[in-house]
C-alpha cells in the first residue's frame, strides 16, 4: 500500500492527475455544449453541406411560409425509420420555418386505415388545410425524382424536389383561386416542356392546347395565351381574334423563333403595341457566352415581382430576335423593357449589321374597360409580353445549364399576368455533379485558367531547383 501511495505522490503522477481532471472538464463542456445546441431550432443548428444544397429553402418558400395565415398539417404516411434521410431531414427543416405547419408521422403498417382516411398511398405526404377544406398528396417519388434515358439507365434519383413540391402543396391548400393558360398550335409552335408545365402547375396554373385555326375566339376561362415559337404567320382571322382578345383585357405571351417565312401579321400586332421586331438575329460581342456572339447574356432590368428569385442575372438567349420601341397605335399603351443587349448589340442579316441596343424581353400593358358578367363596366389591365427567343425555355438549354435563371424569369412574367398570385414555383435541384462555367470569358478568365496556375507551377519549380542545388 505504501508503494502505491508513493506512486501517486510523484511529480509525474500529479501531472497525470491534472491532465485527467482537465480532460474530464473538457469532455463535460463538450457534452453540455451539445445538449444546448440540440435545443436550438432545426433551421439554426443544421447546416446544409450537400453538394447541390438540397436542404436550402428558397427565398420563394421562405416568403410564402412567413406570410402563412392558415394552419397547415403535413401527414407523412411512411415508416419513419425506413424513409430516405434526405426527405426526413428536409421535412423537419421545412416545417421549422413556420409555427403554422404541423408534422405528423403515420406508420401505414401500424395504421393501415390511414391510407383510406387520407385517400393516398404509403410513402407520401398529405398536405391539408382545415380553413379551406383543401387537401393534396405528394409521393416520395415526386420528391426524389428518377429520370431514365438513353444515357442514364440507373435507378438512382437524379433530382430533389422537396422545396418545390411542398411549397406548391402549401400554396394550393391555402388558396382557392386557380388559373388557366392555353398554348397555341397550328403554326409550327414548340410544345411547352414538362419542366415548364410542372412549374406552372405549381403556381396553380393548368395548361391546355388551343389551335387558333379552329378557334373562332379565345376561351372565356383563358387567363393567359402563350405563343411558343410560331414559325409560320397568323391568318387574317387569327390575327383579328388575337387583337380582339387583347382589347378585351386578355394577356398574351409570345416567344419568337427562327423562321424564314414572312411573319407580317404577328409582327404587325407587336408593332401596334410599340414593339417593332428588327430584321435578322441579334449578336452582342460584349454580352455573350464564351465568345459565341449569338449566345446572349442580356442585361436585366427587373424589379418587384419580376425580380422574385433572381439573384445572379444569369439568363441565356440563343439565336434571338430583337426589338426596338416605336409609337403604339394608342396612347393608353405603355411599353417597358426588362431585358436588352449592350450598346454594342447588332441586328445581323446576310447583307448588313445594324448596331444598337435591342430589347430581348419587353411587356406592353394597357388599361381597358370591359363588362363583367353582370353587365357592369370595370377597368382591366391587358398585357402583351414578348421574348426574342423561345430557346429561353427550351429543355435542352435549361437542363444543360443548371445555374441559369431562365425559367425563373419566365415564370415571373407568367404570374405577372395574373391577379393575386406570385411565382411560387421552385425548380428541382439536381443530384448529379455540376460544373462551373464562365459566361463572359476575357482577360480575367485567361488570368484564372492559365496565368495563375502557370505562375504557381513555375514558382514551385524554381524553389525545387534551388533546394536541389544546395
């Protein structure tokens, strides 16, 4: 015993005891710190370190949840332990942004009657609002989206759409107003891609086809008419139908396209509203993508709702027509450009190039007097929105460049036509590897890609050579 006591009385033993005591205190502090952090809200203590920031809640969703004035319930019909971590984590983080949201997990194995009660299937989220008596269901397959193609035959998810699906569902159950859009056919138009129609449906806008050749008038329930890249002109009767619709307070969106045919009637309507289409196609050596003068990175001048969700101004217009402003046929028409080239833009034809600033996106609005269903007169705004190229929403473009804000700008201009609605559509996030691209190559790009790496390598070689000679 004396020998054991002497062991603990030496200088080394005292140092060891001190180290053990300090270690115990540090461990206690770490445990206490973790307990305190665990009490913080999910939105504060959880940091998104995923490659594509799939847990990041968009500003659109945050705005919707901040202004939420009705209680919404999220019933997750799934076995919580077997649910994908990404879905489980996102639901928790999303619900933490509003005290109006309540999440309840229901195991369909233990409670099979829940499938009948909520009229859904397992592995889904039922979003319900008692105040409006509206309900919708989101399948997990709509959140973790698997897309198979010739190049991708794997069964793993390629997109994560938690933000978009939940925000659309919350907006749907808390609002009763819905809208109707038609896209024209019969003139070589390009059908709207599924990416576009999905985003429109997220904003409570249903979409149908309308053949102007067989329609004597625009349907009364039409809130927005879309002409997506017609390559042949309107007939005289069709032009009259379109003009009448606008004069009665209708909303039209036209995306121009490459064509070698005369478009006198369509371009004539645009010119009546103060938008004259220039001959040829627009090039811009100052605002272009990687030296391709016809791949334009326009100057955006958006504000208010048109600027919602736009942060980088990364919009790509390919083979675009350009417009110049002219006097409209009526003084009540007001023209506003929201996208244009630099001063060095050029309208290029086979014979000449005409330099100037060209509008690539503009809207003409007019306040008109119409009669409601009761025969009373009221004021209504008519809006004609024109984009220089339908490649703005082409799936090959929007899916090839994940950082582009083309669809966001397009959806902002869509909802700008509709009363009492905002663009609440959020695009899915890719789960695939993303690559950075440089939109405006020049001296800075050469410096980053070539000069600096060369200087680093050269400097390392010099240091190595000097050390080798010693």
